[in-house]
C-alpha cells in the first residue's frame, strides 16, 4: 500500500501545469487588450458626438445669442407676413364681396330662368298632348250603355287617326254642331261610300247586307232617318250609341252623317272608376 502511494506521488504532473498557466495568462492579456480597445472606441464615439452635436449648440455665448436673435427675427418676420397675408385676404374678400353678390344674383337669375324654361316646356308638352295626342273626357248620360256608364272618365286618343283612318265599331268623340263646348261619344256603324238602312225589326243593313250587331243594348225600335237607305259620302260616317233606344245619333237630323274632319279622336282607355280601368275591349291598338 505504501509503494502505491509513493508511486502516485511521483506521478503528479507538476511540470504540466506550466503550459496551463501560460494559456490562462494569454487569455487575460487578450481580454485586457480587448477592453482597452472598446474603451478607446467608446471614447472616440463620445468625443465625436461631443464635437458634432454638443459643441455646435454651445459654440460661444455670442454665436448662441446671434442664432437666438436670428430665430426671433425670423419668427417676427413670419408673424408680420402672416398679419400682412391676413390683411390682404380681408381686403381681397372685401373687394370680392360685390363680385360674390353679382355671382349670387347671376345664379338666382339662372335658377329662375331654368325653372321658367322647365315650366314652359311642361306647359307646352301638356298643350301638345291635350291638342294632338290625347285628352281626358267624361261621359255624361246613358247613350253608350252598357259599354260606357254615366260618369266614366276616358282618355281620348287623338294621334292614331293621323296615321290611319277610323275603323268600323270604333268609339269616337266629336263636337255637337249646335252647342259649343258639347261633345258626343258614339260608335261608328257605317263607313264612307257605304249605304246604311235600318228596318223596323231593328236590323242594320250595310250595302244591302245584314250587319251583325254585338254592341247594341237592345233591339232598335225607331230607325229614324235610316228607315230609308242613306248613302254616305267619301268622308262621311254613320254613328250610333250602344243604348240604341236612348241615343241621339246619325238617325236624327240634328246629328246626321258625321264628316271626317269632325272626329276629334277615339275613346281609348277608361281611367275612372278604377274598377273599370283599362283599354276599351273593342278598341284595337
């Protein structure tokens, strides 16, 4: 046991510890050099900042005062310029007030003129529609029953007959010859150039042939002047009310044959009462 211990003591590597110490001393020297370098770098940065930023702001008392004076002068100059600009704006606004009033007057005049033109166009359109396109009319009386009732409101189509001639069974509107402002509404039975005759049995004959009558309310009791054959001229029409026995129409001398230029238009649409609203069933187009 003693020998082993002696051998262990002999084998202690004392000489090997020296290289280890050399490495540690080398590391310490390198660390010191690195620290010095970092300190120098920090000092250089600090001096740079001191010279370029702090030094400029605190050059000398006089330089600082001059800069402050310059700044104050610039501020005063800016304030004076602002005051001058405000005064100039006020003067410009005062000068522009008459111009603004004139512009406002022009705008108002333009609006009034535009409104006047608009109303004129509307009135002109209404006039053209009433006189050339269509107009509202009210049925008074029972002469067109059962097709039309007393109080029905209709739109009369005035433009269609400018493009084509009236057709048989059209319901038309025309002025009564012997009362100004009075209009009749009847149905066309006879066309220009035809002959019309009605017998006492209520049959209607056109050019000698029986005309199927699907619109009469009842059988004709009085043929009137159509008892004898009537020859219509090239621009004449024979008209009757659907309520055959309660209608003053071409069978009476006071109405007689209707000339083409007397026809105002055809009854097209019933607009009142609303329950009967729509185009008249017998009218085409």
